[in-house]
C-alpha cells in the first residue's frame, strides 16, 4: 500500500468512502478503537472523514489505521487538507451516487409501477411476468449491486448497516416474485417486482439528493478555498521596488513556491496571495469574506494584509510574512473543517442507538414476518410486511441529523466572521444567562488615544489647540512609546504636521524634552511629562485640580511645560482607551435576550464603573489581577458553591484572558488579540466588534435548534414508520420512498441555516 506521508506524525485526517448511515460510523469507530496506541478517534458521516490521534510513542502507523478501516469494508485515504485545496468535483454521471444511475433505474422501473398508478383511472395495462422479470433484474443486481457488496462486507465484519437492510428487503420481494412467477398457480398471485425495483430507485435517488445536500452544507469551506489565487507575482529582490514595477520584472510563481520575505506585487482588483505587510502603496482592501466587514478597509504602508482579501484601487507591494498553512486563511479553513468533523455531545447518544439499531430492526422484521404469517395465513403478505419494516427503518437520517446542522451552522457563521471551532458550545450557548467581558481591547479600542488637550495658560485661547498638538507631537517624533504614538496618530488624523525638534532626549520614568525648531515656542526647551512626576513640585496641587476630573475617569494625564518657567504649565494632554462604537449596542442586545452582563478590568474600580455605566454593564469587577479572572468566572457559575446556578460566556482577547476563556462554559476570543486567547476559546470572532458576541449566540442557538429538530423528526420517523409497516399500512414501495426522502428532509432542514444573517 502506498501511503502518503502525514504532515503530523501523531494526528491524521482520513477520507472514507462507502459510509451510508450511522451504523457505518459506529463500525468504523469500533475498528479504530481496537488499534493499539490510539489516543482518540472520531468519524463524521456528513464530511465522510475520520480524525485520528495516535500516542507519540505508538507503533501504529497511518498505514495500519487505513488498513483497519479497509477491513471493515470501506475505502480510506489520507486527506490532504493543508493549504489551498482544489474543490472536489461533483460525482460523475455514472458514478455510484451519480444522477445517471438514478435516471436509468427510473427508466427501467417506470413500466413496472406505472400500471399500478393507472388502475384507479380504469386503465389496465399490466406487463407480462416475463417482461417484469427482464426490467427488474438489472435494477436489482446491476444498479443495486452496491447494496449487496456493502451489505456483504458488513456481514463479514460481524456488523450490519443500511445497505444490508435494503439488500435483504429487496431480495425478499424479488425472490418472492420469482417464486410466484414459476409456481404452478402463478396466475392467481400478484408479483412484487415493482416493489423491489422502486425501493432501489428511491434509495438511489435519496443518496443522490443526500450527496447534493452534503455539498451545499460544505459551501462555506469551498468559498474560503476559492479566495486563494493560484499564482503570485514575486518581484526580483535585487531591484528597487519602483524599478521592478515599471519594468514588470516579476515571476509568476505557484502559490506553494512563495516564501516568507518575498516581495509580492498585487495589482488593482487582484486577490492578495499571502499574509504580509505593505511596503508600497495605499489602497482599500475588501475583507468581507474573511471578517464579515462589509466596508473595504483602508490600508497604507506598514499595514498588515491577509491572504485571500481583494485589493481595491491601487498597486501594492507586500512583503510576505505567512504563506500556505501558516496563513490566516489556512488557519480559518482548518478551524471550520475541525468544527465540522467534530461531534456535539448529543451525537454520542445517537451513536449508541445506531450501534444496535440495524440488528434490532432485523429482529423486528423477523417477528413481523412470523406473526403475520401465523395470523393472516399468507406467506406473501408476511414477507411484504417484513420487507417494509426492513426498508423503512434505515438510520441514515439519524446519522445526518447532527453533523448536517453543524456543517451548515458553522459554515454560515464563518461567512460572517464567527468561527465556531468546538461544537460543544452549540449545546451550551442556548443556556447562557451571563456574559463576562474583558474591558481592554474587547469593549474598548485597546490602545491609548488622545482624548483631550486642555490649555492651562490664560493667554492661550482654545483655538490654539492645533499649535499645542503640533508641538507635543514634534517632541515625540521617533518615539515608540504608546502615548507618543497616540499623539502622532492624533496629529495625522487632524492633518497637522508635527514641528521638528532638536536636542530631544528621553527622561526615563518621566517623559521627554526638546527644543521646537519653529512655532510659538521655537528655541525654548519644552518637556512633556507625566503628572505623577510633578508630585514634588510646589505647584503640583494647582495642576492636579485641573487634571482630577480626567484622572477620576481613568485617563492618563501628561503635562506640557517650559523647563525654564515650570510654574506656568502650557497644557494637559489626556489619554484614554476609547470605548468601541458598538459596545453599548451589544450590551443592549444581550439585555433583550435576558442575559446579565459583567465586566472584568484591571483598572481602578471607579474608572471601570464609569466605563460600565456609559454602556449599561450590570456588574463590574475592578482592580483584578490577571490570574484571578478564571476564579471570578467560576464564582459567576456557582455564586454559592455546590451546584451550578448560571451558564457563563467569557469574551476576551489577551494572553491573560486565556484561563478565563477556558473556564467559561463558552469562550469567545477576539481575533484582534493573541493566538493564545483564540486557542483557549471555543468561538473566535474575526472582527473586534462586540455585537458579534450577540450574533455568535444567535447562530449557536439556531444551530442547536436545528439539531434538536432533526433528531426529533429522525426518531419520530422510525418510531411511527416501523409499526405502520409491520401492520401493513405501508407497502414496500412507499416505505422505500419514505426512507429515501427522510435523509434529504433532514439535510434540507439543516440547509435552512444558510439563510441566517447577522442582526447587527
């Protein structure tokens, strides 16, 4: 066996062919569990994949895993899910689940069941027994051979599946008809070739519809994969960037040949091929398919760009930083694929039922046949009712109920910037009654901004603010301090050029000083320093009185003054972490859902409460050490200890939020934060927009409702269908039609999730 080499020695994703129902899933999982050195394994019917994790010291190889699956009667191969994958083509026309076989089966079967449909209208055109045999035989043994093959393999492995039920049921109807056809009193008996043929037709139709619906549930993955361009324009590193563009001196390389540090040319209207930093050019980038952000985002030199996004109006030169499996797009695809192949906890109950379902159905069919034979004294009716039981009791719908909804729900959520990587959160989200927010970076911007300039000199009018900002920003030119960047950003936003400064020098723990080369204070030595550093000065109290309202609001205050006349400070610069525009709307929306909101902050309690009051937060925990956030989450869950009282979600973005995210029932991480936070959370929000929290809860609840609806209808279908078939209210033909359509209905119900749209 030629086995491709895995990219990870301990973890493998395998494509499995030939699974048809939940019993198939159970059989493959049981085979995998017997492998020595297996740490974990899960099999998903909707994606037709298995995810296997082996212990690091295990002697079991991926070849052994594939061999174990193939021994159960299914095909297996190592999946290549790294990087941009080509879209899987639709089934070939004459493939096992192709449309060609469905059409041919109906073409052969229509003359068999059409006379029965015309009889109520007084039209009698029955085919002779010989013609019925000629038409039914290829349907039974050529088009239906797949059921014999798969059913026989399942028997050889000591298990049973849907294919065995179909093979037993149709063979019984076909065999009974064959016996009656050649019996001496053949003219006194009705033949049932049409029942066997129509059952196979309907099952083939159901499988084709099911495969088509499965492809629709995975559209989100394919849409993300299509974002990757096939090639990238890599510039010659030996030339200047401008010269390379003018001469069109680039190589058109396949994407897998692009390396970090390569300079990549992106023309207007092209997709960005790699993650990187803009070296040249200013443009707007459409990130809607990755983040859900509807408006193009302005990008300039130094801005980061994401591979797969769409460039707007200008030529860009980008230095590649992450390519292939390391890119953000690849990680997003991996997270969505991982979520779609995992199982929700409720699926374990379904698997337990499916493991014994088929043997129990065969036993019920035998009891039905024997009981009807004894009661009705008719072997043909007894066999037909047993056949109906075998055919209608397929566990396909049970196997697809949960994974179909998970695939559709996680897929549509990913389109709008919500990555659900742990299906367990779907089961928890509908119970949430408390949402806890980290403050910095989650409800606020996350970096300091200049909030106010307050003139302190009586001779200066408020209109003098621009000169003060130009002077203060000039002192900070070249500094990497966060407050320096805040001043420079404020000057840029107001189109103010910072004044050149000479003799600049930093004052550790105090601030910075220098001489402006122009402006009102040209040639004077000015100092911009923290208010705390002035505490020893006699005029400190007078300055503090002016600054106190800003300090009470939790803002940072710096003082601009002339070092030669420090008793006459020039102005106060106040900095703070600005509240995000949508924070208040997010809190209001959560209140409408009857969810209590909590804010966790390391800031002093007064400042934290001011922020909370401005956006409507219900409860505040201030002056919290980073390590204590997880403890507070646990107290929110069990305020009086003992049994749980509340179901709590935690929303954060920093490294110090990771323990709290892991402790919460549902963890949500902003993608604007750290990888550690995103790894600890079950949901990643691709934009730093708090309203995504409401949307994440909404789509999680809707997906969970679809899972419950699907399981309800799947169980009800079998609970009502089997007794009706046993009592003779369903003919084999109707039973086959109902069984085939049940899986399609379950998947169609799940696909309704594709219509979901964010409400904010």
